[in-house]
């Protein structure tokens, strides 16, 4: 195969544009010899689940899926019936970036709430909680938050606790889309358990793809009885891997010797470097606090296409000319410096 | 991670219990360096699709999914609306082994037809084709066949052609679940194109997982216009991989230097060896022609649990005490001899 | 409006081709004056539900829907999750005549069982009950039977009891599609309760449209806790009538002064007259016992189109030239004599 | 049946709390004699459809459903595939009052737009129209508006034309939820055709229940080819009436001798009387223009429960203490005077 792309080796488009961490690739190779029963009834899967128990404590239920959309949709499906609704940010990944997958698969309504720096507030949840007991109205069942948020910010512990309390007081559940939960935990100086279970999260989409694995996601139930039907839901939702050992082995590696933390710490640190570098450029304004591995900046509209000649990235809010740049486990300071130079040059015009 | 399984290194439970072919693992590693745009807009994916065009000819549309259920369901979804039906064998994988995924996702009815040696016949399709134009009746839209069949047999070319003709004469489509299409093509002495497109197949689920890849499946449309909405369907159906390059790289390797053929030829040959070995055992009767990589045998009921002490495998038809044994790219003659000894011993009682 | 149809005033095509019983029309008119709160929170609805309690006993939950398909699908939806399956006759109305509505709305698989004189047997249910606990397999959850059956026969009490026992012993439910439950109860000499609840039926689709009402159906839960979410399911499934009082008033009238019984008794008696009349015609053979209001006959193929010049009716099994003729609350002996003459004439050739 | 409700004969809770217009009841009775083929293949249905053609012109396709939710959902289902989206007001009936039926049945996303006096603006539609061609994003397919709006206002012709043009320029469709289209046409001094088809509406939910019929709704396609699959969709969506003649007869009557217009004119006129009466009450403020048959008023919070002792009605916007009062074909000036007295008394405190 010939690669003709003229782009730099590494960009800042997304943490899922990075490849696979070497320790993960080795784990896959190590899991290869011999035959294993398919669909998860194998030693690698059992071992990986034990790793989750080491991190999150006992009495959990863990299931692997192929991707984040699968993990999110299946989490919601396990918690809902079709006449119920899910409250989330109007910028939530499940609301804007999954092509309607949650609605299609659960039959539920997703209720978009205004966000503040990427976070939904207790006030907005309270406002959306109405029509209870009215058969004409989808019944609120789940609050779903993304951590880190789609604006690169991080919910503080007491913010999550308040949402969990609101939910639990009303027979609702708190789901956390943790595509970047590692970056959040690192940002908050917490363990994975402190950042999720201990705050009242009921179900976690635990992401690995954005933190150096090849592919796969885990759904973690902190009340195992909620996962009673999950094996069937996963199979029917086309998220059951036959050669499960290779997803399991990746998560085992990610949760071993703090690889999850090392990758996230590095990415977060690189984001702070990036923030510093581009903040110096006149006309570039960082618009949300850099609390994890993403930097969101308002840049002159004319510069966007110019930068894109060298680097692919996403415009986050078109109307306001806000763009997103993400750091990953393999971003280098040198990558950032070169990128900042291109930005500076483009902005100058 | 400790592996405590006392089982032999390789068994005959399923070709998806095998690991990953070394050439596939190498291809994954080769695709790793640097960043690539996610979701399929990358050089590896483009290159893999070219490989498909080399094998199947131009004017096709190729999409990668995570697994066979995903490929099958998405194929059907692209071809149907919810009030239509899919005709298939009552032993078809889509009918019996996907936990109702096709019905859930397409809304369609699957009409089970009696099979003959694993194959549906034109007569049974013709019998099921009725109620046309009657709004009370799901309207037949797709004929779906599995090649190799769930009984290890292989449709002959003229059988597939006849089904294709029947379908096309009525505005219907022919879908082929090709989880083991490589084994079938080898069995028939055909190229991949001769075994599918040239016979009138409209959409193909092209399997790799049972032929040595780590994970992934491809949906191949031989009339690209049928795939008009496929990108959206795939995303909404949670089958869009972010690090797509790693699925693409596997398929590129599988379609390079005849790896698909080498693996299938070997597996098929091993099945013939297995057939020969177990046919010698009194009380063991091979029930369907061994035309590819599976051997289905009726064995004394008492022997099943005994064999299972050493080897995991699936009982295929409980009432008739028929079991399934599958060979894969890595099965050795030695594996088979040891297995046959265990069977012989168990059958003796 | 001009009616130009040259057909006889009343035919034998279906009991739903009849109009509305005068007592029902009067009940509608009586319910008309003044305003009533919509959607079922009105005195007429409460009063009709009391009537159901008089007939079926206390501790039930009753909900009105628009039609039989709605009642059936909603019954199944209340009892299932999408990865489960429903066991029913391969001639069941839910399987063959609802255009896949149950599959589309519940996501479940319907498993067709062979029937014997229209009835599913315990043996066939037992055979279909497998794959329990296997995530690849839709999990059996409901047995659904039709009473009277689609072949005009009537399940005996002990047959229903056996199916109910089988279901309940396995955590499953028994649903009864009672589009013609009145005809069955009359045939068996039972009350409505004896014919349903007392036999172990869990949920009943109680039909009125085929017994003289204008339109509407009732879902009756004999374990009210199963209906916990039903108000939401009904609304979301588009089966909630705004002017509910008019459906309620019809059911109140149907359950008053034995109107349900009078209509069904008459229709059943007319079917016996019809049976007698056509049995005399050489070449006409009644193929299933006439146990309720339908007569199924095998007639010379050439006669079908001739009879259809005068009377619309349905060919039930094309291959065997079996047709269906139904009597209704308003069928007269004179209607039958005239019809039998036309049949005799047509058969003669 | 005993009616013990102490409420006044007629209230102002909703136009669907009214009963059936005498001319409609007579039409039902007239359609009763004799048998008719079920499911719409009858002379009454053909005749009613001709009436629609008289009003809306030739080359239309008309289908009856049971209720408004059915008509709306089926309209959307005919126009969409599951990965598409529907743009509508965040107060649209389809968005807030159908318990998620559109999402469940179509699989589509409904995108809520801010409304201005109940209407969505071209600007808000334009803002929501983005992500085109991006597989991660539900693709906008339908603009759905309600006429009269949920705030009792009426879109002007040029507003509808502008939305239609926007839609058609982008391969989208304009759906009109016409639960109260009669009131709107009367308000605008238009024929039914002028108020819909001539403005570019593609599919119309034509309501009757709120204008004096017993039950039923019509879906009218102004491009018949869009209805190609509608018979199947209607059946599968449980909206096919067996005794269709009785829905058809109602619509025939509604469209005969201007009954639709007489009912709507009266209701609209009564709303103006109501507006006048309550505007005199200090502390009561009419919040949106009274353009049809609804009056929306902000009233002192303390008065709500007091009024409710005598009259049931809906609080429309809880936070702002805005309530809704609707007039119907049978509202009398006397009803209004008595109601206004109760309001005045309650407001006084």
C-alpha cells in the first residue's frame, strides 16, 4: 500500500487519529497463540474483568463493546424503555454525533439541555424534569453526562454528585459517557473509581480508543442488577465480538501499570503546552478552560482553510469560528511547536 | 494474566476460536505509525477498497463493519423497508443466531424456509413468495443465503444463479452471508468474484474473522446505487470504527498474496482429513457432505460429554445428536489425530 | 353518496364486513351530549371498565385501543423486551396478517409453530423452547394463541390450561388474541371469565369489532402489575383515542344484557346452518370442525371465481383450494340459503 | 351508566372534549346497513376520497388513520428513513405531546426549534440545517409545522411558502400537522386547498376530531408518488381500520355542505367572544393573538385551582402561569359568559 498523504506524521485533529500504544499492540500479540472460546467465555476476558474490579471495586458488571456509540447506546438501552427520555447536553456526543443511534435503538427521546462550558447544570435538569406521570410525555429516566465534556472541560466532583442525587431521588439513573474519563480523572487527581462510582454514577461508558487502544469500549455497571439483560441486548445490538480476547487483552493492558494514567497525563500536559503556545498568537483566543487534553480556540475565520492545508481538524462552532484541537498519548512538544507556527503564520494572513 | 485452561492449544469448536494469522498481525503493526483521519477517510481504507476492486471488479461499493451480525443486518437494512420480509433458511445464522438483531433493526419479518442439506431451494422460495400487494402481508424483498451453509455444504453456482434470477425477476435482491465465502470459493475452484458477483449476488457480507483476521467484516455492494445511504445506516447502527485503518489493513492483507485462499484451502483440506479420521470410528456418522471446512457428525449421545472434557464444541441438532467440528487456517494434522483419538475413546464408552 | 355495488346486502366474507349492532349505535348516541375530558379520564370509560370487572372479576386492568392489531401488539409489548420471542401458530393473525407489526414494534422474534386444526400443541411449544440462556438466541417469553383459531376451531379448556402451565412454569406468559373470544365462550358454554382468566390466560385482546361494534378493542390484564407502563406504551404506539368515551360506550353496551353473547350465539348458530347447507353440495367438503362462526371448505377450484361474481370472500389456503366463510350477528338464514344456492350453482360448473 | 360529574355540560378544556356533530352521527348511521368489504375497499371510502379531491384538487392520495398521532407519525414515516431528522417547533405536538411516538416509529431525530408566537421561523430552520453529508449527523429531511399553532396563532401564507421553498430547494419536504387546519383556513379566509397544497405543503395531517367528528384523521399527499408504500406502513403501524366505512362516512359528511367551515367559523367566533370577555378581567392578560379557536391567557397563579373546581383545562406554560382555553363547534355564548364569570370570581380571589 502506498501512503501519499503529505500531512505531518501526527496532527491535533483528534485523539482517535492516533494509532495504538506499543504496550497495547504487544498485549494483542501476546493473546494470539492458540484457540479460545469465542464471545467472551475465555480466560483473557475473565482476567480483564478482574482488572476492572481492581480499579472500580467489587460488585460491578463489565461488558466490552466495539465502540463508544455502542457503549453509550447499550448503556441507555439497559436503563430505559422506549417511552422514557434521556436528559443530556445539546452538545452531547450522544445528541449530536451518533446520527440518531440512541433514538433509533432505544426508541427514547433525547432532551437537549443548554450547557455551560460544556456542562449541564442542575437548574437545566430541573427545568426539563416535568410531565411526570403524564402519558403524553416521554418520562425522564436517565441523565447522561460526558466527562471530559465536548468543550474540553471537566465536571467537578460535587457537580456530578448533585446530578446523581437529583436522579436517584426520582428513580432515575446517571450515565457517564467516559470516552475521555482517563483524562478527567487525571485532571481531577482522582482514581477511576473516585471519578465515577464514588460520585454516584450508575453506568459508565469506559473509553479506551481515545487513549491508545486499537478499538473497543467497556460498559461498567456499578449496580450489577441493572445489567441483567445486557448479554442479550449486546448481541442483538450487534456489539458482541467473536474474538473477544483481543478486546479484553487491550483493556487489561490499559489498566496495567497505570498505562491509562500515563497516556492521559501526557495528553493533558501537551494540551497545556499547546494552550500556552497558541495563546501567544494575536487573534487566537482560547474559549474554554483547558482542563484536560483539548484546546478550543476562536481563530480568525480566514485562517481556518490555511491551517487545514497542513493539518486536518474540526471546526466546533461554525458561527463563532471556534475550532477544536486535541492532544493524545503520542503528541510531542515538537509536534505542538510546529503546529503553533503554522497557526501563527495562517493567522497573520 | 494467567491462563489456567487445561484444554489443548487448538480445538475444533469454531474457526473463530482461532487467533490471528501472523500476516494479519504484521499488517496491523505496519499501519500503526502516525496519525490518520478517523472513520475511514484514510489512505489505508482507500487502499483496501482498491484490493476489493481487484478481486471483485470495478463499480462496487465496500464498507467495513465490526462483525458479521453487523454486516448482515446492515446489508438487509440497506435493501429493505420495515414492511418487507427476508426469505432465508430456518437454520440461517441471521434467523437463529443473532438474537433477533435483523428483526429489531430492520423491522422486517424473516421468513424461515425448510432447508435441504443446509440450502434453501427454489421450490421453497417460490412457496413462500405470496401475499404480494396485500397490505396485511409483509412483502418479500430479499432472499438471503449463507455460503458455506450452516451445515457445511456449498451452494453450487447454478443454485445461486436460479435464486438470483427468481429474485431479480420480482424486484427482489439476493444477499449472501459470506462468513465463509473463502472456503466456498476454494471448494468450488472459483475466484471470489466468480463465487458471488458473477452469479447474481447483489450484496455480500464478506467475512474475515473466521479466516484469520482479528475482527471486522466487509459489506460489498455490486450495485453501488444500493449503498446510497449506507454511510448513515452504518453510523446509526453503531458499526462505524473510529480507527478504521486497522480494519482496512487486515482486509488488505487478507486479499494480498492470496492469503484468503491459502487459509481457506488449508482449513478445507483439514476438514477432509478430519472426515477421514472420524469416519473410521464405529458409531460416528458424517451426516452432510464435507464440502468446506466443517464436519457434522452424528455421534452416540453418551460420548458428547466425554469429548467435552477435553474439547469444547457445539451440538448442532440436539434431538439427533449431531455435532459440529470446524477446521481453521491453523489446524494441524496432529491436532486432528489427537482429537480423533479422543472421539474414538469416548465413543467406545 | 351513491352506492353502486351490485352485491347482496350481506355476505359471508368476514364478520367485520357487518355493520354496527343497533344497540351499539344507540350507546354511541347516548354518550354524545356535552363535553368529556379526553383520553379516558371520563365517566363513560370508568363505567365501562366496571362492566369488565363484572364479567372478569376484580383486580384486572383494562385499556381500550383502536383495533385488534393494536391490542395484540400492545399486549406483546407490555410483556416483552426486544431480545425475547413470541411462540405462535404459523397461521396466527399476529404472524401472517399484521404486516410485521409485532416485530416492528416490539423488536421481538415471532416463532411460527405448526398448527393442528388451527391450534398449537404443547409438543410444538416444547420443541420450540430451547436456547434458554444463550445470548445468541431470542429468549421465549410469550405463548400467543388465537381463540377461536384462524381455522374456526376452538381450543378446549384443558388445552389452554396446559399451555398456561407450561408458560408459567418457565417465567413466560400466555396471551390470548380474543378477536372472537365471544364465539369461543359461547361454543364452550362458558362465561368470558371461565374462557380466559380461569384458564391461566395472562393478557387478553378482547375483540368487539367482529361482534357488532363500530371499532375498538380492549386489552385486559389479569395481573394488573403487568400493565404498569401500559398508558405510556399505548400513547407512544398511537393507540390512545382522544374521544375515548365513544369506544368505552360501545364496550359498555356490548357487555350489557348479554349483547356479546346474543351476537355470538346467533353467529355460531348460523355457521352450523351454513355447514349443513353446503355439506349437501357434492364437491364441497368442510375441512375443519365448525365450532364457532366460521366454515372452512374445500371447493372445486373452478367454482371460486364464479361464486366471487356474487360474493366477496377469502381463499384461505390457495394450494388446497380451501376457502373461508364467516357468519356474523346479522347473518340470516335467508342469506345462507341464497349463498348456498350460488355455491351449488357454481360448483356444478 | 351513571354520570356523577358535577361539571358544566360544556367546558373550554379542549375542542376534543366536545362530542360529535349531529350531521356526523347521522352519516355514521346512514353508512350502517348491510355488509361492506373491510379495510377501505368499499364504496363509502371511495366516495369520501372523491370529496377530498373536490376540495384539494385531483392527483392526491388520501388515507384514513385512527388519530392525529397516527396521521403525523405515518406522514413522517412515509417521508423519511431512520437516519434523517425532522425540524419542528419545540412546542410542536409531535415534539412534546406524543410520548416520543415519532422517534420510536421512524427512528428519526426530531430537532426542536425555538418558536415565535408558536411559529418556527425561516431563520431558525436555516440555523438547524447543518451537518449535511456528515455521516455522524442526522440528515434534515422534513420541516413539520402545526396549523393553527400550539399557541393558537396562524401561519400566514407567505410564511408557509417560504418554509416550503427552503425545504424543496434542499430536497426536503414540508409536513403540516393540520389538527386544526379548518380553523386556520377560516381565519385566513382561504379554501382548504389554498391553505395547504397551494402553499407548497407536501403532506397534510387533516384533522377532524377537533372539529366535530367521532374519531379519525386523514393523511393527504399532494404528490401521490410519496405515498407509494403507505398502505403497508399504515397496516404495520396499526392504523388500518377494519370497518373503514365509518371513518370515511364521517369525513364525507365533514366535507359536505361546508360542515368543516361552519364548525370552524363558529369556534373561531366564540374564541373572539371569549377573548373579549376575559380581557375585561383585571389581572388576566391574553398572551398571543387570538387568530383561531384558542385563547391563551396569563392569569394569577392563585386563580388556577379555583377555576379548576368548576372547569377542567390545561396549564400551558407552568412557569409563566399561562393557560389555554379552546372553543369548539358547540360552544355557546352562554357557556362563555358563565365561564368568564367563574374566572373573574377566581381572579378576584
